[in-house]
């Protein structure tokens, strides 16, 4: 059972906007930055967004994140076939004194 | 770059041992972490070790985990004792910033199967 809660799946047609939610608690999302990872099947996760909506080098500005209280969301605009992957949210947890992850959301481009 | 190495098959009750070799950067000033992913499941943080060798472990695994760093060899390692089938997973090593969930460079992952 993951500490952060994500929907197991999300989908859209090319060009649509998809939003992935991530729910936590005061000790993680409520007190710390949220990070988003993209994992294509069979590969290692790739850091997508860090420290308040900063994108890592090479990541499209179609990806953006927002946070409110103990929840966050990742938005993918202008959905493309190459966006098909699993997406994980993560945050430092002050109680655990380590990072916690969501269970992952599989994005399908219809 | 990071690269995991070690046995891909471990017997139940034995100890899983993996090494991560770091290239392209010195290990100083960073911490180094292990994360695992059971087949078809999500990511689980195992623990991290500082460049000076000070470890912090996930409480759920703390009694069975040990991590160390050998900066001279640009390597850090993971040992997980008394393994069961539930420890079957892809094990990733990554560079890590403590106090965050920032793992900015990852190894490709090493599948470890626990089976007799």
C-alpha cells in the first residue's frame, strides 16, 4: 500500500489534456515539495518535475504540476503517443525521514 | 551513470547483495539511495547512504538492511538479509538529495528473484 494515493489509470486522445492527482498528508505533500517521475515500461524512472514545477532538462513544457494543501497534480497538455508511461508522484516524508511514492498512474493515449 | 551489479537469483533466507558503480561524477556531496519495484507494482524506498557512509533506512526494512559506500571505488552497496519471495523486485540505485524526493540519476535496475 503506497503512502501517496494516485489513480491507477488515466487516458486521453492525442492533443487532449490529462491530469493525474496525488494525495498525501501533512507530513509529506503538506510540508514538502512534490516530485514527478515518468517510467516507460522496462526502464528506470526518469525525474520529470522537481521543486515547485521545475522541469528537468529536455522535458517538454506540456508537463506542469500544481499543489494545494496535501494534494498535487500533474497535468499533461497536448497529449502525444510518446507520453504513454507510468507516472509516479513522490515527496519527502517528515515522519518516515525518507521519500514516499504514489502507486503510479498508467497513462494511455487512445 | 549508475550501474547495478550482483546475483539475479537468491535463495529464500539468504542475503541479497548488490553493488552500484557510479561513473561520471564523484560521490562527494551527494547521498546515494536504493529503491525497489516488485513486478507490476510501484516504487519502494529502501534507504540511503551519505557520501561519508552514514545510512538511513526505511523502518519497514531496517532490521534486514545494510548499506555502505566506498568512495575510493566510486561504489555503494546494499545487503538485504533473510529474503523471501516478497523481496523479488527490480532494484534501482540512484543519486539522491536528502530532505527531498529528488532522485535525479538512476541505474537501469537489476532484477533479483528470490526462489529456491
